[in-house]
C-alpha cells in the first residue's frame, strides 16, 4: 500500500470521523460527502505534487454568516456573526524554496515567491489571489512570524460572490497554512483576522472591515464589538435547530465581484458624516448628536450624496443597537424577539443603508426578499446577507417548512441555490494525514 493509499484509509478512522463531525455537523449524508471530498482532494494532490515525502496537511477555513450588524464593522460597530459548515479546504505540503504554488479547483495554477524582497504590494496584482497570498505572507513577516513555501491543492464550497465571504475564508486559510507549517501554531484568532484584513485592504485593494475575517478565524457564533483596536469577542452558545429553525442562505445568482466601488462608498459616506463632528468614525459620534445636527450635516456634505450618507449613518446607529438587543434575545432564548429584530435589520438595510441593488437592472436580491417575506411572514425571518448589492439572502426557516421553502426558492433561482447551513464551532482546522 503506497503512502497516499494509507492516507486515504486514515480518512476512515474513528478519530478523523469525529473531527469531520465537529467541523461539518451531523446532517444526514455529511460524513459520506466530506470523506468523498477529502479523498478526491488527496488524490488530486497525489497527481499534482505526489513526489513529496512526509505528511499531507488537510487544512480548512470556514465561510461566515453575518446574522446582524450589516456594514457596521468598518465604523467600529457591533456585529453578530458565525462561522459556517462551508469551507475552503487545502491539501498542503511544505517546500524549501520560498515558492507558494496554488492549484485551486476551477482556476489556473500559479506560483509566487515570498522571499523577503518579494513581499511589497504590487499594483498589477490588485484584485487577485496572488495579492492575498503575498499580503498574508507580508503581514506574518511584519509580526516576526516564520513563513515559507508550500504546495497547496485547494477546493472550496464557499463560492466567490456568494456572500459567505470566500475571500476571508481564503485569507484565513493561508494564515493557517503558514502557521501550521512554519510558525508553530502561534497565531491567535484575532491576530489571524487582522493579518487577513491587512492583505485584503492593502494588497488586494478592497476596503473591507474586519467582521468577515474575524468570524472565519474565531469560529462558532460570536458577538464582536470593534470599538477598540483590540476587538471584544464574546462566544455565544445557541442551537437554532433545537428551537425548530434552519439557517438558509439563498444564492440569487448575482455576483458582487465587480461592485467594489459600491461597497467602498458605504464606509466612505459614513465616515464623511463622522467628519462633520471631527471624528474618524461613527462609533465616536453620539446618536443624539447626529439627530440634532442633520441640517449642519446636509449643508456640510452638500453635493456629496448628503442625504444618502445621512440615511446610511442612521442605519449604523440603529443597527448597533439591534445587535445588542439580538444578543440579549438569544441569551433569554426569545426567538420571537430575535426574528422581529432580524426583519428590522433587513428592512433598515433595504431602506436606509441601500445595499440591496446597485443598478435598476440587477434586483435579484429584492426578488428573493419579496418571496421570503411572502413565505415566512409571521413564522420566520429574512434579510440581506453580507455586503449586499448582489449575492445572497439569509433566512430563518421553521424546520417543518424547510423542504417547501427550498423547493419554491430553487424553482426561481435554480437548483442548489439554497444552502442549509449549520454553525461551525471552530475557525481554521487541520487534519494531518500520513504522520
């Protein structure tokens, strides 16, 4: 039996099965699906990299669901988020030449050097996967952590443009690979998230907040308060399934990959309102100050989307309050209050934040929200999921309605457009095969 055959048999052991249950939940068919997925990735590693010796590290990082706190993190706000059981998974082995080689399913293979002199941002790489890898390597190097080359064969069911934050999952994955292979697993969850955000902001060129990376890195269901440089992260324990609800994310078919300017306008306009009070962000502004000074803000921002900026700021203040109320509702195990607040959050995003559609001819999110309301009104909840403008909606669906809800939505948006999610209790994880 060759070394790869031995590793494949290791995927059948009780220890590995327990790890898979921990990462992906216990829904029917999960274990077979994940073992098949891991085995296929291992075989692909054998085909592409097979001459290497030593163990193969199966490293994964989860996507995330934003439950509430829509577009607040970039202005030091509060967020309720969770890691989910969809992930980006890599079969990884180290190299000794300082080259990172990526073989990602569905994309051309490529490699980059991460030698010290190769770590500066490159304008021509903005918006590319190479930029994220170089940015993570540079971020870890700045922290005094060891980095080195590796071969990674990657698959992901956190699809690009799906609203489950494929970029954050990838960034956190690359951090975890460097940490596992070279840095001695010294990164804590917060630092891993900060390095990932640095790569996305400075190297990739997208001005994201920290919520996506933090949720993927921390794992589980968590309340995050970004008021300070060192965010407050509180783990929450809540089983939606035990309360009779399933989390369903609907991919409406619209990608937000080309909508970076629309995203960037939201934090820019919020900070423009904060600047009217000589503050760097809205968290430093009192809500009552904001309401008392609307004429001043309109005058100061005249000609700069002043009214939209004001409405986006109003959303921010209300959303911060809602997140705290949602956490209280979960701690009190009061699902009616929780569902009501989720609907309020979604309506605020639609009316005031205005991130449901970017142009009049791209309104698939609006359609999904309308259909969800017609189906779930009085029994569940629905809202935009993630950054918005395109992508996905989040729905809390009573378990006894799940099959009919999914069938109706997939009739409109296509087969497999609905993902029934569970919360993954941990961030990045590693299964070592062939030790």
